């Protein structure tokens, strides 16, 4: 997994899994995407509160790091996401 500060992140347009973590390396959220770049960028849009709600806005405000892993297919991303959620039990 690649781990980077959120403000300096540049993600590929390929399928994969992403993990938001806070400054203490606590897992906040695990998600999957068909395009990592597009999906993660959506968390920083100006209408986040209206489209995703207060809970996701709180998660994004707590997040300091983003880890991601590219996969060869969306199906592989779905399986990896489920495994990681069971392993890390994210807060959000």
C-alpha cells in the first residue's frame, strides 16, 4: 500500500481500494473505486455535506493520510475491500 499525506496525493485512474487514516494511524474509512483518482477527489468537493452527509464530512476533516492499493479489476477491489474492512474495522 502507498501511504501519503492527503494534501500531496496524486492517484491513478485505475481500480483499487483506498483507506483514510488519522494522524495516529487509526483506520477511519475503507472504500473501493473503479477510478481511485476520481473517487477520492469526490471527497474534497464543495458540496460534500449535501451529497454525502455530516458523518463523511467529519471523517474527511479527521483524515490526515490516505493509503491505496491498485488492483487489476473492480472485482479484485471488492474482495480486497471486504477483507480490509474485516481486518481493520474502520470507524466510519
